[in-house]
C-alpha cells in the first residue's frame, strides 16, 4: 500500500527537485529552446514561401514554354506551307518549260521535215527531168529522120526559144 500513498518526505523532495529543475530550465534552457523553435518556424515559413514562388515561377515558365511551342509550331507550319508553294511553283515552271521545249522541238522537227520534203521533191523533179530528157532524146533519135518535116519542126522550136 505504500506504493499507492507516497510519504510526505518523498513528496517534499520530489517537489523541491522538480522546482529546481524547472527554475534551471527556465533560466538557462527555455530561451535557447524557444529561439530554436522560432528559427525553425521561420525557416519553415521561408521554405513554404520559396516553394510557392518556385511553383508560381514554374507555372510562368510552363506558360512561356507552351507559348514558345505554339510559336514554333506556327513557324513550322508556315515554313511547310511556303515549301509546298515553292514546290508547286517549281513543278509548274518545269511543266511550262517542258511544254515550250516540246513545242520548239516539234517546230524544228516540222521545219526539218519540210526541208527534207522540199529537198526530196527537188531531187525527184531533177530525176524526172533527167529521165524525161533521156526518154525525149531516145524518142528524138528514133523519130529523126532526114525528112524535111522534122527539120522544119526543129527550126520552128529554135525560133520559139530565141524569141523568149
């Protein structure tokens, strides 16, 4: 039962030692402990403020990044559109050049064909003239006889040639 009911002497010495420990703690340890707690509280507040600033800065940077990405995409789309237009222009120019070259080639081919045609016609005319002269010469040799009608006909032809 003595454990449940402490003696007066023991109670006195416990109160006295607690009071001394409390006085020493308040006199020497209480201020440094409170200063440490205040410093810790201040550092936590500063860390929270810094985290909020970093969060706001990250949001700003993210918005800037999205803006730059949108600008880059717009620039890329613009460059792709310009490249397509340039490609179409080059293709159109190439088609026009090819058509004009084809036209020139066809015209020069027509001119060459006409020249060849004229040359062939002239050559045929020359051949026909030569053949006609040979045929006429053979006919005249056969038909020329010492008769006077043929001599009169030749004289007549010579007179017509001289008149022209």
